[in-house]
């Protein structure tokens, strides 16, 4: 099991290194000049040169990439040059210095995602800390809704198999898997937030924390969570419904189910006490994958509903070419995706040792 764990962790580190490399080069090849975006229309040649020097844009791309890896690495080298703004500064941001020489020092620190270009030098880690909880709340709400409704609809579909209700559930779930999230978001925002607003009292846009225009301070607007959570959960609900239906029907055909029927148990008791537990295995697998992908898939949903999460922050950063926020946010999402998949693989290896020792 230890060898299996080390192997999975090694694959995770290599995957993360590949993600960092792709993210860095991909976003640095985007059209546009971040330095010009920071200065606006009142730029001068001297100001442009100073900004490029400050953020390292005047250096070769390969050197910028090494600087970025150095900032992300928990053990990194830091130059003593006063005008070298591309390195993390342990004296300014903290860290444990375990070697100090004439040319620089080595320090142990947390990964440094650099500062935002557009938010007055605000650290990217602070921006992520402010927006990631909102995205996590949205993802947890959506996946919880998907599990509850998906399992329920799957059970109903099996109970009325081949009837009109089963066919209706299959039709709706097929449509749910086919419709893009951004289209569903626009449709739901317009219909429930505008057309039926006087009945639903839901807003077309809004975030979890709102400002009271006529009072003091802020308040939690939980009703703003309803529409984005439902829209983000539509496709997972459809997937869970299909998986639960197929898995539960397969379990109902097994020999141990026939034995239970021979003992005189009712179909409902057999389904609930015996078949349900085994039928949930593929659902658990799908839920773990969907939860990780929701963190990335919430980008358009958050932007359309005005939900102040990490996805909306990424879109805003793309509009202003705020590269540190874009790369930092994508890197955090990728890291969470990798960690969740590693944890799921380790749980499977623990539950079924044949997986861990099979190779």
C-alpha cells in the first residue's frame, strides 16, 4: 500500500508540473501586452520600460519560467539584488531562511503566486482566499443537489421501469446532459429571475454576500445561491440518474436478490436493504470526479449570475490580462482536481487491496 501511495503521489507531482508548464507558456502567448494594460492609455516609453523591468517582461521567456517555478517551489533561491522584482522576498512575505550567502539565500516558504497586476499589488493568494470559499459553497450545494435528486430519480426510474414515468425521466436526463451550462444559466436567470420574479423573488444576478444599500454593512443572501446551484447541478443530476438507474437495475438481477425474494421479502425492502448499497459504488465514483470538475466548470455560471467566486475572477482577469490571477486560479483548481483524484484512488486501494497490489 505504501508503494501504491508513493506512486500516486509521484504521478500527481508530475501532473502538477506539467500543468504549471502549460499554464505559464499558454497564457504568456496570449495576444496583448500586460504592461500596456496596467498603464492604460497614458503610457510613455519610460513608464513601459520600467513596468516591463519590474515584472520581468524584458527577460527571455525561459528565464521568466524559471523565476515562476522558483516562486512556486517550497524551497527556492532568492537574489540579493535590490532591483530584482521577479523573486519572492522572504523578508517581506515571510519564510524560513536556512542559507544566506553573498549573492542570495535559500528559504523554505509557501508557494508564492505573485501579486495582481490590476488590484494595486494585492497578492493573488489573498484574491483566491476571498473568492474560493464562494465557489466551494456553490460546488458543494450543486453536488449535494445532484446526489439527492439523481439517486431519487434513479430509484423511481427502476421502480417504474419501462413505464411512462421511467421514459420521462430518461428523456429529461438526456436533455440535461446535452444542454451547455452557460445556456441553462441564461435561460434560468431570465425565466426565474425576470419573468417569474414576482413569484420566485429570485434575482437574475447576485452573490452570497450583498451590500445593503439602505442599511449598514453586508448580509448573506442565500436565495442568490438557488439558481446557480441548480444550473451547475443539472448535468451531474442527469449523470447520477442514469448511473443509479443502470446500476440498481443490474443489482436487482443478481442471484442474492432472487434469494431475498425467495425468503418472502418485498421488492421495496430488497431494493432498500440489499441492492441500494452495492448500486451506489459507481455513483460515488462519478460524484468525486464531478465535484472536482465543478470548480472549473463554474466559470461561466458564476459570471452569468454575478456570483463572486473564483470562476468570475478568472473571467475578469482575462479581460484585463491579469496573468498572475489567471495562472494562480487555474493552478489552484488543477491542484484541487489532482488532490481529489489521488485521495479517491487511495480510498479505492484501501477498500480493495487488489487495486493497490495488482501491479
